[in-house]
C-alpha cells in the first residue's frame, strides 16, 4: 500500500522518495533490504549502487572485487528485463472514490453523527456547530487524525462518550501567511504543515526561516509518512505529552495560539505557563484550539531543534530540545534566549533561570561553562522518574546545548561576527544528521537461455506466497468468512509482576451480554504445560503469576468486543511477592532456569595456575527487549471424530500439532 500510494502521487520517484514512503513500515524478517531491492526498480537512479555517482557503477569501473571472465559469465545483476514488461496504462488505474476526492478539494462537508452503545461521534458542518457541541459537551474529545485517542481506546481501554471530528472545517485546516508568520489551523496535518513551510523557504529571506527549519528538522523524525499524513498539529499540542517532538520548538519560538469558545476568542503564547501539569493545558473545558501562529525569525536570531531517541526513526524521544537565541546587531552578545526541553519534567519545560543568567553575555567559552553548570542545577530529575535513564537524560540537556552552542558559533563566524574561534575538530558536532540514500547491487547466478523452467538448479526461486502477499491477495485469519456459531476469545492477564493468585471472581463477566463461558487452568482437560523448547511454562497461570501480562484465563463470547469487555470485568485478588529483576538477585535467591547446564572444556583450575596474567572483575550486559511485530491469531474449526482444523499464524505448524496432542 505504501508503494501504491507513492506511485499514485509520484510516477517517477527517486530512492529518497522511496525511503520516505517506507519509513513507517516495520518488518521483522527481511531486514528491509529485499523490500527496497524489489521496489527500487520503480525509481530513477536506484537501479544499482553506483548510479548517479561520479565514479559510476562499481560493477563496471573496476572498483568491485576482481572476478575472472569465467565467473562473470555465470553472474547477473537482474532477474528480469524491464523492456519485457507491459507499459503502464494510467487508464487502468483503480478509480478513486469520488466522495474522497470531493473532501480532498476542501469542499465543506455535511454534519454527521454516529451513535453507538457507549459513544457518539460528531462531524460538525461549521465552526459554530463545533463550538456549540463543545459547549454542551465540555468533556468531549476533539479528534482529527486519531493517532492518540485511537491508541487510548484500543490499548488503554478508554471510553469517550462524545467525540468531535472537525478535520474538514476550513477555519481549522488552512494555512495563512500573515505579517508576523504563518498561521496553521489546528486540524492541519503535519504533512501539510511541512509542505507549506518548505514552500516558504523558497520565497522568504533566510533570516526569517530559522523557526521553520527547526520545525522541519523535527518533522523528519516525527513518526512515519502515514502518521504525518493524518496527525494534526493541534493534536500534537493538546495531547500535551512531555516528550512531544514539536512542542519544545513551539515554546522556544514563542508561538501564539488562538483559543475559541461560544463566548469569543483569546490569544495565548506557548510559554512555561501553557502546560499546567502532566497532559494538562490552560484551556477551559468549553474551549478548543483554533490555530497556531509560527512566527518568522528575526535578524540575528538562530534556532535549532534536537531529538534523541533509542531508534532514530519511528520512535518516541528520550529527550527533545529546541533553543532560540537573538544577538545584539553585529555582536555575539545575547539579547534574548529561550531553552526548551521535553522529557525532563511532567511537561515541556523552559529553562528560565539558565536563560536569564546568560542574557547580556558574549557567546563564548565562559557562557558555555555557565550554561552547563546552570542547566545541571535547573534540569533535575528524581531517580524514580518515569522512563528511567535519569543520568543519561540529564547529560543530554548539557550535550544538546553544547551542540547548539557550536552551531551558533559557526553561524556567527559565517556572518563575519568577531568572537571565539571554533576549532576544526569540533565542526562535525554542529552538523545535522542526514542519512545516505541506500545504494546496493544484488548478484544472482545467471540462468542460461533455453533452460527448462522445471530445472530449478541454480535458479533464483520466488517465495511461494510472494505474489499473493505483494498483490494483497494472500488470505489471513481475518479474511476467512465467519463460520456459523463462531465464538471469540479474549485473554485475562496479570496486572502484577510476581504474585500468588488468591482468588478469581468471574461472576460479573459471566453475566455480561454475549458471554458463553470463562476458562481457567482448572478447566484444561489435558496438560497445562507448554514452552518454546522445554515444557516449563503453563498455558494458563496456575496459582502464581511471574510477569505482567501472564495469561490467567480467557473469556469466550459471541463477538470479539464482548469478549474483550468481559475479560476486563474479571476480578483477580493477588498476594504480591518480591520480583526478581537482576542477575544478582536471581543468584542470591537461587532462582535459575532448570535444568542447570554447564559448559566446560579443559581443567579450569590448571588454566588459571598456568596463566601469565589474571584479570578479575565483572561485566554487565543489558538485556535485549523483544518486540514482536506481528500479531498472533488462531482460528479453530471442530471437525468430525474429534478432529480440529487450525488456521494459525506460526512458523512452526508441526510444533503446534505436537503441543495440541498434549
């Protein structure tokens, strides 16, 4: 779908376009290279590793590993010839739904309302209707891209009785150039905002675009293209996440927000008083965010934004920062300074004390030392702060300022402002990271012409399900039509890391609509033992749980939603036990995987006696967190004579059969 969308909007993409389109796709099994290899045939300049470079392709210019002529005759860099393909015919394109085309042209959409058993969803047809709905339902959530509320509903079991969707209101989705900057409606998507800012770079003088460049830098690492296409700038602000990618930039730039309700409007600045607590803002219950004004930067103003995350792309931040400094004309003396950090408190935070200390100071080594000392005092974190990595996060506040310091120092020198000299070995610290477009060439064994297709020896073979998966024709469990009397199962999982199960009360769940039964360890007729290699685990927890999420039981119901709701109604009483977290704790408690295996080769004691040197100490290796990217689904269909037909998302169907036999 990502490639289809790219080609539909850009018939001749380059490799950079391809990388951007695939940024939000995660794959657990291929390492991405085969995917890019397959799709780069649609691109210009991506057919081989060296195309477009000054020295050409390494396979033809002698830079590759030297091979003799006999070997070259048996190798090929392609599995096909593009000229053998039928030409692309735009008239055969799938017709895009006319209703969606109408909405995309910005035409005013009608008022809509959908009501469910627990929620009502409104799409107001005008701004006045939106304000009236918010006045009548102050607790209502305003949703545009659903990138936050959708997660809360699906994974955090949140219920919102009233949802307002103003995505198609012109007042909230347009961008307007003003005397002081560009005003974006709160429903503008991040992709649209990025496009408008990039266009502004082409027409405005460089000194007015410093803030725009900082916003665009953060957008490069803000989720994937699919998310940016629907996520709204207003949603990012109103979510009030303390690790927001954009809010530090908006605060450092002094962006202004327009808030409205039925009684009128007011303008507020994004400063240290806008966020009043964890995921809280100064907005009154009946107010909505109408727009944000991103200002032009001033003469002698420099702005930078930074994001540090475990994974550079598609990951939440550890610490984000944005910094803005204005100098007195022709000097390196600080006139204005704003330092904004995310991930260092329950809200996005301005380092006000540090900024005030540095006013009137020249941008030199003494200022750097004072800033680092002051930031270390001001940007503190409790050792038990959510997210952990306290020392690392505090260190980042200093290192990101140092990066800003070097960046500004280099820009001042570029403008001819006399000041402290920047040593050449420090220049790289001020550079913005830009990943290189991937370049590669894949080598295949050449298949002689005329060889029979049935002769597979030495022939590159396509995966049996490749065509179905690439065209969307592959069938998954969700694609199988519902069977008559089909039931659904939802899991009851532990909320404790280590505890004895005192009691389980499923009475409330069993009385809920659609529930057929609840299943626990005592209900399993065969063995309750399971495990990937050794059967040292349980299918359902029996008397004790050993991790959060440990499966205790299951609810069977007529629909998936009924099963999930009932599973949350089951009450489990625990006796909490001390969790064994570290290796040292496990050794002290003799908590080992059984059976204990020892790998030994030779005489250890003799080896130490013969050694010239003996080094003693401990080495600590952090655990690697597993993150399964695919969901697991099983469809079980009873057959005759006690047989059971299973449709399972597994790489080990034989093992599944063996486990079921137990």
